[in-house]
């Protein structure tokens, strides 16, 4: 079902589908998404459009099964010259009915290709320390952990750590190695 999914940057007209998928993500995977369901559902259309409209500093890629948005991944980078070489990957989510078919891998590869096109040299992310599937996927793509942020997320009375990971896109690995 997802083998033929089309992956492309979202535009302003995709705002409602993006918001609906994000609301689903908050309910289905609350430890993976920072906003609560109410916070995500309460965003005004103009705010959602501003979050997804492609610019030289941000993009959200979406995977579509036909006309239905089934997966998303955001990229954001600072416009400041000394840090514009790196981008943050955020909001990665694949609808449960479209998992385990390689769609997440394809979407992340497309996000990294988009980042390269923008001149980004390193992609960074933070992932819940308990999300073993996501950690394994990122590691299989070459992301390496460089730290742990304690107590990043607080859900009710429980705190959750995040693992910080990075992927160099220019072939340079931390420590001087080369990615082939």
C-alpha cells in the first residue's frame, strides 16, 4: 500500500491534512510529539500554514497514499550564517496503517535529500529514549547519538529523556571518518 506513496514538500493547501495527522500522532504516540492533542488541535489554520509552507529555512515533507497524507517529517534551520549548515528533523510520524513497509525510511531519505539541496551539511534530531523502533531506524540510516537530554518531556507526573542524534550529509563523520 505504501510502496507507491508519493513524497513531496507540503504546501499551504495541505494544512488541514497535516493538522489531522498531527492530532492523530498526539493521541497515538504522545511520547513522540511534544504538543498535547488539545494544543495541536487548537492551532489556527494560519499558524498551521506558516509551519508547513516551504521556505529556504523550513519544509515539511509528506507521503501520500493517493490523495491521503499518511506520513510527515519536518526540517527547520536557523537563518544565522554560523549555524545555517545544520537543520533539525522534527515531527516524524507515519500513520500506524502504513508502518513496516519502508515508508519511514523513504521519507527520511527524501528529507535528507531535501536538506542537501538546501545546502545543509548536518541533520540533527531528538527522539524519546524509550522509542526503540525510531532509534533503530535512525541508526540504520547513519544517525549517531551524541547526547541525552534528561527530563525533556513531562507527561503527567512522568519525565522522559530524549536521545540527541546527528547525521553529517557532507561525508564527514564526527571523529574524522567518511560516510560512503
